C-alpha cells in the first residue's frame, strides 16, 4: 500500500488478510473481536438507503444467540475529518474575509495612485484617447499587479506552509499529505484574475469619468464626490472586516482559556498511561463453544502480579488497570435495567459508558467520592457477569438522570439474564474525551479485563517509563507496552486542534488589522497631500494648527467609527456560524466585542496621527506654492 493510505487507521505498518475460522464465529467472541466494515456505495444509493438495507441485514442477527445489534452507516469522509471540519470551515471563512480586505485595500491604493495621474488621464482624453482604452490600460495595470502579488504569495506559500505544518497538531487528518501542487497554482491564478476584475474595473472607471476641463485646471486637485465616497466606503469596509476577524479571534481565545480552566474531574499531574495486550499465557487453551477466549483466573493473576510489581517501583504512588482511561482510550457503552422499575417501551433503554477498573483507579486519578464508598479488592470479579454480591460505582450525572429525587446508593442495576449489582458509591463526573463535552453517564465495574495502565508517581511520570516496562517484563517478558503518554500531554493534545485554529485566526486578524491601518493611512495621507494648499491658506488666515489636526482626525475617526459600527453588526450576525467552536460563551460576549473594538480604535488613531501631524506642520509659504 502507498504510505499515504490512512483510511481509519493512520499508524498501521502491516495489513493482514482477515480469515474467519469456525472458532472465530462462536458467539463468545463477539466481546473480543471487532471489525470495521468499509463499503463503496453503488451508483444512485445514498447513506439513507444504505442505512435501511444494513438494518434489514442486522435484524437477521438479532436473536438470543448473538444479542441485539444496531448498524449505523456513516460517510468515510465524516469519520476522517468530522471533528476538524468545522474548524477548517472557520479557517476558510477567515481566509475569505482576509482576501476581501486585501482586495479592498489594493483597490483603495489603486484609486489613490490613479488620482495622482488625473492630469495625465485628462490630457490623453483631450487628445482623443477613447475612455475604454484608458480603462483597459488601468485595468491591465491592476491585473499585472495582482498576478505579481499572487506569484510572490505563491513563492512565500511554500515556506509558510512548512511552518504551519510544524505548528499543526499531529493528529490533524491528512496533514502529512498537504503540499503545493498544480491545483494550487490554478486556484491562485483564478483568485488573482477574479480579484482584478472585482476590484480593478471599478477604480478604473471612476478614475476616467472626471470632466476633462475640470481635471486640466491647476487647482482641480480634489477628488470628485463619487471617487471620494468610493474610497471612504472601501476604508469603512476594511475596518469592518478587520473587526470581524478580531472579534472572532477574541472569542476563540476566550474559549481556549475557559477550556484550559475546565476541571476534567480528575488530577492529571504526575499521571502516566500506557497500553498492553493480555499475554498468551492467559488464553483459555481448553476452550469450548461456551468458554471465554481468556481464562478469567489467569487474567486476574497476571493483572494482580503486574500491579504489585509496578507499585513496588520506588516513586510510584498508585497503579491501576482499566478498560479505558480519560483521553487515553475509550471504553464502551452498555445498556442496563434498574431493578424494581418497569421499563417504558416508549423510551430508550437506559445506557451509560462502562469502565472495568481495579480499585486503585480512583486513587490514581484522584476522582472524588461524592457519596457511598469505593469498592475493594475483595469485591473484584473475574468474569463479565454480575455475580452474587456484585457492586458498581456510578458517576454523578448518571445518579441525577435516573435517581433525581432519591439516593442511588443501594439501588440495583443489570438485568435478569446476567444478574444484578448493587450501587455502592457515586463519584464525580469525568470528561474523558473532550474538555468541552460533559459526562454522558459512567458505570465503574470491578474487573480485571483492562489493558490500560494508569500510574500516579511522586514526580515527573515520564522518568518512570523504563522502570515500569521492566516491572511488567518481570511478570511476562512477551507483553509489549505501547502508547505511553503522560496525562498532561493527553490533555494538551485534546486542545491542539482548537489551539491551532485559534492561532491561525489570530494571525489573520493581526494581518487584517495591519491592512486596515494601511488603508486608512493611505486615504488620509492622500487627503493631506491634495489639500496642502487649502491647509496652508487656513493657517495663513489665522486657523490654529490644533484645528487643522482636529480636521484630519475628525475625517479619519468618522470612517474608523463607521467601520467599527458596521463590523459590530456583522459580527453579531456571523456569531452563530462559529457557535460550535465556542465554549462557555453564550449570547453577547461584551468583553471580546469591547476589547476588539478598542484595539482597532487605538490602531486607527495611530494610523490617523501620522498624516494629521504632517498636516499640522504645514508651512503656509510652502503650501501656497504647492501644486
């Protein structure tokens, strides 16, 4: 297979043909062997039709032997990029806004440049040059400018792409396959042409519509009302777009900050997780059709020996085994009944996530006990069924959902077939896959079938990896250890996708802020240059330099404040589009909107100050001779 092949399994080195022996089809293996089915839909068949067909096929297996099965048909694309799709859409939208802002900025600068050529254009028109020819020349210059900018951008894209890939999270789908190819070249060329048409034609038409006689006058140096309005509108739109990106960046930054402050329900400091397979020595060699693939007693003996050896390593505080650990591996979801309650056929069967764990699990993760007690070693069970005097621990979410007005302690859950287990404790909720997602309900079962180790140490946990491997190999040297991570690293990795999107949007917002400032500065600088003689006359007849300063500031602030007002309105309209990426922010977030507006206003003031200060320092004698 090509190394780029990563369908569902990104880290596979060897693919082995699936062979189904008669033993592998025994009902007992349904708990130990799992397969993922991939299929290409026939032409004209959508996911809905495929779902109906698969449910019909699955119904043939829903009997007393194989249990109850449910089939869910999903798009492979959704499986591959489902969690990242919204973030990619957000980045794509930000790029689009930044492109619009850049085009508006270039259009404004082209307009200012064309204004400096008013006399040249007027002379050409007076000599008989058709207007369409003048427009074509100005438009051609805009196209060449866009293509030159696109070419430089494409050359810079290679270096910037490598930098972004280095900053991107390692688990970002297909990040290793991202590269520049001919499609990117064609796309860049198309964007340049489209931008030239949209923002090059109108400035060219506006620059050639001024009356020739007026333009040939020496004193006719002011913009016409149409061109001035167009230039002002471009500045206002730039400020508005910059504010939209700034507010979006601020919302994501506040989201990231709040996620980092979320209590996951456990203490991640000095915790190490790792995985291992059950040893071949624990397999049930004398298995029958009804026996289990692994001998429960051998699994229990192996697990106990491993935990004892690891606990004896100097510096290890607690060691536990489980079928899953927060952010390290997922458990499974199971249904249950509550003894003494009649099931409601109109409602879904009660269900919850299930984790088999040894008693040290709660101490290793420091999961708080809300009510009741933890189970102990004497209450551990070697099988999957609920034997006599079996116990369970549930989390607070499950207790509130099914026992809202009573204490869950003492209630029994399970079913008539496998038996009942008594709830002896209620623990705090744990966010196990995403800090933004609350617990959906958890049942902790005292059992030995976990293949995830959770180890709490007294200092940096990564320094204990070698000693822990050695302790495991002392019990069985054939057992490999893999996926070794500290819990802190796992928590940080869960935020990398959001962190990367936030970083990109912040970079775009910073660039947008700079472009908006350049646009505002360019218009005001041109204004001061074109009105130098007027300013000189004002000062000569007694106007104070402070009044000249206020004149330029008033003009610039009018555009900046109009842009801020427009940007606030657009941001309120667009906020629902990024709602899925926000956490802990509901309704109008005054802090983000206010800080973004203040930052943009301060930047606008700095952009206005330079041309305003130049206007204030105009020498009347020099200004009166200015052309």
